[in-house]
């Protein structure tokens, strides 16, 4: 299987200026660049620019898709739209981290998934749907943050300790909208872990180990039942 990498950025809160467009063109002469979007694909090599720096300077949403298994999402919001204090209880690992700049918070999610069968998938167009989570966050819907913590619990490079206690469980995990469903699918968040987490609302306080054990047991039962 040949290597394939896909990078997509969106400018949502304001269009890029002509100066910014020139700066971005210097990063990639082959990318598709408009006042609201930057898309670059690579069969060999990788993007010359740093996605984190590009998010800090230009964009509000980012998606990285590689057919060898890595997936990354970033969403940028004004600091006044989402307080850092609201985010920190959910953040603990490389799987879900927060970058604080002078004017923004950037939420970063990363997953390393099994690459088998990925050559048939088409990443283009997914980011626009996933980016709809931004206004949901600014309206006080913290489900994305909790999903980030769940991603960290299930991730191999997770720094979540077995005895770490889960953060507050937001309502509505059992009934996700289109943007959150797309994010869950993109990052590969475990469906049994999701189900067990939803069963715990509004009670929190379970440890990461307890959640993962219950999810594993649920998965084993579901598999035995042929579901």
C-alpha cells in the first residue's frame, strides 16, 4: 500500500486576507487554497508547514488523515468563547490536548488506528461537518471534551492513569448530533466505552480502569451475542 497523507484547514470566523494567502502559498505551491480553505495531499513527503502554527495564525479547524493509521483534528476558538478552566478537567494526554495562545484556545485530538482497509476511504469533505461542533461548544455543550477524555482512556500512548477519576459527564452522550458522530467515527472512539460512559450520567467519579473494564465486558457480551 502506497503512502497517502491528507491535510485540510478551514477558516470559518473570517476569510483569509490576500497577504495570508500569499504566505500560505509559500508553504505549498501545490495546495488548493481559497479564502476559506487549504487542502494539500501527498503521496510522498509531507506538508512543509507546522499544522499547529498554521492553526495559531490562520485557521479555525484542521484535519489530518494518513493511510498508515494516524488521524488528527484541531479546533480553534476565541478564549472568551470557551474558558480554559472548563477544558482542563478533560485534558490529560497527547490524545487530547489544549494549546493556549494569547487570543485563542486550540483543542487537539490525535488517534493512531489500524490502517487495514483505509485505502478505500475518502477523507475530503468530512471536516466541514465535524467543524459544526464549534458553535455547540461555545453554547456550553461539553460533550466533545468528554469524548476527548474517553479517547485518551482507550489510546495506547495514553497517560491517563488507571485510577484517574473521570471528569463531569455531560448529558446527551447517548444521542449525539451529526458533528459529534462524525468525530467519534473519524477518531475511532470505542462504541462500548461510549455506551458505558453514557450509562453513568449524571453520576461521575468512576476511574479510568473501571470504565475500560466495563466497556471490555460489554464488548465481550455483545460479541458473544453476535451483535
